[in-house]
C-alpha cells in the first residue's frame, strides 16, 4: 500500500457549488418554514417571546416538555389568539430533555408538510427579531443548515460557556472538518429532510452538537448568521444545563463520533447536499497539506488554529509512546488526515520517541506497566529468557509497555497540548483578522 493510499480519502466537506441536479431538486421544492420552540419551565420569559414572535407572522409549534410551572396556561392563551398563522402545541407528560422536544417538533413539522424548522430557546437570551434574517438565509440556501452565531467577544459572555463552546467547536472540526464558530447556539434553521436522514442518538443538550458533525458527514454545508444574545444576571438566568452530568454526556457522545471519524469507511451522503469530492491525496495535494507556510497563515488568521495545532502535537506525542515502532509516523499521518489536523505537527510530536528520550520513555512505560499489573517494579529475573523462554518474557514486556505507554502517553499529551497551545497563541500575535470566521 502506498503512503497516499494509507492516508485515505479526504472526508472534509468541499466548498464546491452544488451539482446542478441537487440545486434543481431543492429549488423545485416549496420553501415552508415553521418555528419550533422547545420549552421547559420558562414561564417568566415564554409569554414575551411568543408575543414578539407573533409579530413575524410565521407558523409556530411549541413543545411543552413536561413543564411544572404556569407554562401550560401561557400556551393555552397563546393558542386561542387567532392571528392568521398556524399555532400548534405538543405536550410531553414528563420532561424528556431538549433533544426529545426538538425531535417531537421536527417529526410533527415534517408530517405537516414543512420543509425547514427554525428553533429558538424560550429562556429570553436570544432575540426573536433575528428570526427573519435566518429564515431569509435558509430561503436562499435551502440545502444548508443555517446557524446563529453569538458574539464570542461579548464581555458579558459567561466564561464557563465560552470555554465549553470553544471546546465543542474544536471537536466538531476534528470529527468532520467543519469550521463552525458557535456549535451551541439554539437559534438555527434545520432542513427537515436532513434531520430525518442523519439520525442522531444524543439526548438532551448534546443533540445540537452531534447533529452538526453528522450533517457535515452527510455533505451538508453551513451558513452562519450573526445573532444578538442578552446574558441575564445570575439571579434572573434560567438554565437547565447541569454542568457535570451534561458535560459527561457530551464526552460520551463525542467518543463514538471521533472513533467513527477515524474509521475509513465512507459516510452516507444526503441526496440534497453538496456532494464533497472524495479522492486519495495526489502529490500536489500532499505538498500543500505539508506546507508549513499554510499552517503559519492559519495560525495567524484563525483563532482555532493554535489549539488545533496543539492537538496535533499532543496526538503525535501520544502515538510516540505506543509500542508501534516503525509505523508511528504513518499512524500519525493517517490520524491527522482523518481528524483534519496538521500532519507536520503530528509527525513532529512522534519524534519524542527518538533517542535519547525514546529509550527512556520505553523503559519508564515498561516499568510503570509492570508495577500497575503486578504491584512491583520489574527485576532482572523477569527478563531471564534462557529460564523463562522468549514467549514468557517478550509477551509480558509488550503488555507492560502497552499499559504504561498508554498512561504516560496520555499524561505527556495533556502537558504537550496546554504548553504548546499557550506558546502557539503567543507566536500567532494579535492579527486583526484573527477573529474572522469562515462560513462553509
């Protein structure tokens, strides 16, 4: 197998114009948007949101996700107001989470003949007045998912939310190659046929991130539209996000997605999406992929470039500690290709396995693995081949090396990531264009 074949096909969605067949198929379908509002115990803000949305004249479905406050009365009064637009209510007897609420709204909307669903949280932070801009963007590009993009530089933005958003953005890029600047904004427009096609499995808040990765795999493009967001004081803020539980659920969701991204089997493509071109790297593409000037330009212009390069370095360091001498560089290249990482940084990270550091790491890994498995450090008697035989010596050594190498590799990868991320940010400087975000 050649190096180009080993690296495999590019899974990043291409930015080519949609094929004429797909454009015609989308254009011939009537554009019928509907608002889907999932709500759970937001009685303090729901009435105002519904009133402001009522001025827009858009069909709306509200999902009462097992509310225990006065939401039911507010929704009943809203539904009785005859304004010429469709007003539908879906009731969940018990709270099932945001993913289930959105799923119920999407299923009803699709069965009712709507083509697109615009979602909006009812906690009062996102502005209903931004809805027309997203609807218009979806009307122009009905084959795309339209995403609201909140201002990351807003001083009122909670630090914890900003960190979570950036972490989520980075994982979506690793998994799919999609440059999404706000993977957690609840204001977005979904093509309903796409939602039915991708079949997400995540529950509660994790759905809104998983669907981005799976949509990108399906070949769907994204259009990002700036939206306003009002951050309420802590005493007035209503949030059902549970930091520990929902963060663990998010990690559990991303694990299989990363594993699927590493698997070379091609992804299913949505028939209405822009079809990405899949091909093995040719030599000109390979040269461009390895081009250090390109990496430097990205580092200067894109905020996500520094942490992404740091991930590539950390990945290389982790691979360098595995008992895979002879194929570590190839494994780093393959993984970098599948996870849309810089290949130079990944290969550079594997160089920690070369002398004089490499033998020290191997010895430490074997000693640590032996200690973890047997509760004591290895002694010379454990290495007596003439007495124990090759199989009884090399087999346990390999197991010890693997166990210790995984642990040492993980620790060194974490240290490498945080250290290199800081240094790379300092090296990037303060390019005035660094906050620019591309729409895919």
